[in-house]
């Protein structure tokens, strides 16, 4: 084998911890850097205090450190054009260019693209004027409806309105109060899609589309999918709702056509393409696209990946993805997110975390850090989503049991988590 690579991972959450952990295990990798990283990532990578959207700082870091490949975790630096900037500087980066990242950065761009490409999704209307939006809502006869801020809102810019009053309030919140900032400059009002959600991720080099293991996220903050949406409260893989027939339909009707259409449009998509799907009676439709690994879906997916992650990223970046075959652990994986009290609203930081070592020492368990810091030699909370406790099991029930066994060993003041992660999968399988 030729010399070992130096890899830079951009980001600071649980997804980035999982990426650093998996890349550090690659025989191709000599060192992993993470900018800015977090307290847990330090175990697998050298953390450098450069922000994820500090494009100048990241370019300087990659150049000074002789980084061979930069892997971009979150959506914000992709939408800001980090990959374009790296390519202009002669540096290698894995992820979509800014124009392609509009698939996540702009709901309007994506809805228009899907309409033109014939990708199955919900009917929609776009508004910039509150009066026009309210007039449209007044004429809606069937509820619920879905209202979305056009731009990036950390996974929280989507509101499901159960009646006309809620829809009017949501429109005012997005367009008038600008609760999601500039993301709310435009409003998308969508038909509601019934069914069961699933996350479908694939790696693409712009031509070849290589699917990853299926997964399912849990967005609402409380059990039973109640409460406001979050960045994700837990995930599992595989997702039984994605049957072999559904899997084939997603690839043939959604993933491959989307990548091919963008290529024809002169906007090739390279990186991770994430389809947030709604599946009803075996028919998949797109709720949204993301332009990176899901968080927390990345955690159970990477726990199950047996192949070399660095080989996958290098092949995708170089346009050689057709040469790659992925191998998966047949076992199931479950990730339970531990969050701060009050999340996704306001929350306190600096709470001392207990039991980390005991949980991490369990067999087939990884505790991925998201919002943590180190103070006086102790791990403390530093974010809304703090940890992603992820476990493997021979089946989904065993993975659920093991993950929650590990969760029980961890505590801090105000710790909150859902107790039903994986329950949908268990029901599918008769558990």
C-alpha cells in the first residue's frame, strides 16, 4: 500500500465523531484531524479550533497540514461553497459543490427540480408574501398541511399544521417573525404525505449511485412522535419499512434519476445524497433531500459498515465509485440520542456527565459525542443533542435492549431521551 493519508473531517457533532472513528480505523489513514471537533472526538482525531464555516481557516489548515482529503460533515459549509473553494485551491474534498448542495439549502430549488425531473413528491406552492400565503391557506380544504422555511434551519424549519389556524400561525412565524432567520425568506406550503418515514442515503460520484444501508430517524422530541421537530432523537438500521421492492423503487425512481438529472443540468452531484422519504403502501415519495450524512443516522450506519470508509470516499471523489463494493454487518444497530433539558428550545450547558466510561466499555456499544466539552478533566454538556448511544444486536430487539442498557449507565442533570427508538422496526418484524 502507498503512504497513509491524512484526513480532515469538518464538523463537531455525533455524525462527525462517527466519521472520525471509522476513518481512524482505515488501514489507508495515518492521521485524522477534526475542525472544530468536540471532547469525545479527541479520542480518535486531533481537534483543531477552526469553525466549520470558516472557509479561509479550513483552506489554510488543509494546506499547512498537508491534508490528502477533507470530508465535510454538516450542511452549512457545503451550502457556503467549501468544496468549491477547496477545488479552486487544488485541494481534495468529499461533498457536493455549492450549486449541487442547493438540494438541501433551498427547498424551492429542490421542489422545482423534482417537478421537472418527475421525482415523486408532494404538491406544493411557494410564497414570499405573507398575504398571498394566508389567502392560499384560506382556500385549503384538507388538513394537515406542511409549511417549510426555504433555507437551512438545522432540521427544525418544518411545521406540520393540523388545522387552518396552525397553518396561519406557522406562515406568520416563518415569513413575518422570521423565526428561522433568512431561511424563512420564502415559504413552501406542501400537501401532507401520509405513511412511514425512512432515510435513504447513497454515495455518488456524479454518475454511479452506491446505496448505503437503510435507516430510520426519529425527528420529534417526545415518544410517539410528539412535540416539535429536532435534528433527530435517534435512529436505527436497517429499516424494515424499506422492503427489497421499496429499495429498488427508491433507486430507480428517485436516487438514480435525481443524480442523472442534475448531471444533465450541468450541476453534477458528488457526495452523500440523502433522501428523506415517506413510504405508503410500498410507494416511496420524497419529503426532502439532504446533501450529507444524516445525524443520527450516520451512527448506526457506520457501526454496520465493514468496508473501508476511506476507500469509499476516495473512490467517490475520484470518480471511481463503480469499482467499490460495500460489505455490511448483518446485525441491526440502534442509536439513542441523549439531549439537554429544553432541547430543541433553550437549554443549559455545563452539566457534568456521569457514567460515560461504564457505558462505552459495554460490548458492541459506541457512545458518540455531539455536544460535549471538557472542563476540569470532566465531560460536560455543551449542546442540545449531547450524546448518541449506539449499539449492535443480532436483531433489532437485541440492539434496542443493548442501547438502552448503555443509556441507563449515563446521567446528568436534566438529561432527556426518547424511550421508543426502534419500536417501529420491532412492530414491522412482529416484535
